[in-house]
C-alpha cells in the first residue's frame, strides 16, 4: 500500500475516533443534567384545566386580587436574599387564612426554580424570604388557596443586580 494511502486511512480512522469520543461526551453531558419535560401529574392537571380556569374567572369577578410592590415595575426584585410581601384582598377587604405560595422559575430550565410558602404576618398580608441567584428575566407565579377557590397571578419580571 502506498504511503499517502496509509496516511489517508489513518486520518479517516482518527476522524471517526474523534467523532465517537465527541458523541460519547455529548451524551454524557446531556444525561447528567436531565430533567423531566413535564410534570408527573400532567394528565390530571389537564383534566382539571377547565375547572381551574372557571374558578379563576369567578375569583377575579368577585373582586379577589393580589397587591404587591414586586408586581409593579417601580420595585424590581434584586439578586440575593430578600423579603417578599404580597397582600390578598377582595375589593379593599383583606383575606385571611389563605395558603399562599410564591414561585420563581426560569423559562428554559427548572434547575433554578424556587417555591416559597408565604406566611400571614398581618390580616391579608403574607410574607416570605426568597433568594435569587442571578440577574435575568424570571417568571413569577403567586398562588393563593382560599375557601372560595384558587387565585393565581403570573408575571414575567426582570431581576436586577
């Protein structure tokens, strides 16, 4: 066999070896950070979807709403630990005894998602401590469960340094 032909075959072998090694490491990295694409109870959530939307509309029509400085652009969240204050009201009347959660999540991944259970500190005022790891665009979901139903508010916010 000619020397140039041997070099060509060696180059082809090294190329395939390089592709095999690159594929191996790509698969290894992809599987190391794997998260499930959907919730485990997605089917049950889908079945309750119409019920949830109807309940949400009924709560809003009855005058239930959230009030919080973080829902306005004037008081953005910052990186690091901070207290969150959310008020739950029906008209101007504070609602007591609700189970309230504050959820912070990234749209592309659930690696940084955080859920904080807010505690009632005064009638209708709920508070909790949240730590935000870095400045970016985050999705915020506030959820309150009352005897009358469930009220949810979702908003895209920008976290600053």
